C-alpha cells in the first residue's frame, strides 16, 4: 500500500532553512523528512494539550471550579485536611 502525498510550497526565513538543513544532514535525512517529522510532533503535542485542557475544563465544571481562586481554595482545603 502506498501513502497519498501532496506537495506544497512554504516560505521560511533563510536562517531557519540553514538550521533545518544542518539538522537534516546530521540525521542523514532530507529537508522534507525533517519537516514532516516536525509537523507530526507539533500536531501531536498541540492535540494532546487541547485534549488535556478539554478534560480539565470538564473536571473543573464537575468540581464546581470556575476560577483560579476556586482552585487555590480547593488546594488549600485539601492541604489543611478539610
């Protein structure tokens, strides 16, 4: 099975291209492979954080937390054993 791909152009500052090329050369890759991995990593991290925030908001709502002050009060109450 083959993977469908799409080619597109992007413009980057020269210094960023030079740095990317140095890393690619050290890792025996080409520019395209390096950018693909960077984008995959970025998207994974971005989506993971978004999922975490959604979960946090849902749990906060269940716990009656609507502000940072509520969080600090709950933490202090927990620490004080209340």
